């Protein structure tokens, strides 16, 4: 487990999952594996066995700019929405880079999770974010409202009108 290849670890995780009652401690140790793919596979097995001790580790992975199996991590976290600790979620958001912050906004909106996002952060995303980030920020403003962002939204709406071809 400590020095094995990722593929070998993944096979072992599946085997351990079939023997969860006697192997749960080993699986919990595998969550700390530096290889993100191993942590995701371990989280899947733990979730199947109704153990949610994996949520802090997956939040940590989710905060990385290049998270392995991003869609699956999103699904796992969304499925555990009731067990996610707001402090863990906020800490992940706070240390995340721009792409990861967009994912946190999307997750928070999708699973209706509490997340502290300042109006200044939203303004910055609306001004300088990539299209996915701006969509997430606009969704945030639409769903949760944030004072002080209307000056950023109006130019985006005007720009959208200009960018769309005219219909005749």
C-alpha cells in the first residue's frame, strides 16, 4: 500500500471494500494517500458502506486546480451535502485557486450549501473570470443575491446583447 503503483492500489481498494467490516481502518488510511485517484476510489468504497469520513479529504482535493476525476468528486460531495462541515467547505474555498473556486460556487449552488462569498470576490469574478466562472457568479447573484454587484452585471448584459447576432 505504501509503495505500490496506483493501479495496484485501486484493485486493492475494491477488494478491501468487499471486506469492509474487517478492512475499514486500512481504507481510512488510504484516504491520506498522496495520489488523488486513490483517495477518490477509497471515498467511493467508503460511501458505498455509509462511512462519510472521506469528506474532508475530498474537499481538499476539490480545492486543487487540477483535481482528478473532477465530475466524480463533485458527485460524491454533492451526495454528502448533509455531512459536509461548513468550516471544511469554507476553508477549501478560501485556499482554492480560480478554477477550483468556480467549482465550489457550483457545488454550493447545486447542493444548497452555505458558503461565504464576498461581494468583492463576485465583482472580481464578473470582471475578470473566464466564461464558466462568470456564469457561476451570475447564478450565485441570481440565487442568493449580493449587494454591490449590479454595476458588474449591467455591462455584462449589455455586452451579451452586442455579441448576439441580430435576427432579421
